[in-house]
């Protein structure tokens, strides 16, 4: 089966089945992305240093709760 024949078969599907296929294909991409993120931000991953820096900032009290930050942004928009 070729990509072209798959494309042609997909075009023949009813709308609801095309939507179902789209959701399934998007799920595959998200699963791959999730695995990549886990790998990147686990110990030894290329983003691990960022996790350590954030943890150090939290321990040092250099953070604001997200709710506080969002409320401040809302006030600035008014």
C-alpha cells in the first residue's frame, strides 16, 4: 500500500470516519511528543539542567504562584 493509495482511501471515507482517523493520527504525534519531553527533562536529558534550576529557585523562594501571576496579568490588561 502506498501513501497515495492511503490518501485516496481517506478521501472516500465519510466525514465522521475521517474525523476519527484525524484524532487517532494526532494522538500518535502527541504520544511521540510526550515521550520526547519525558526523555529531555529526565535526569541526564538535555533539559534536565532547567529542571534543576527551577527546583533551586523554588527552594530559594524565587517564585510566585501561577494564580498570583495570572491575576496580575489580568489587572494589567484592564
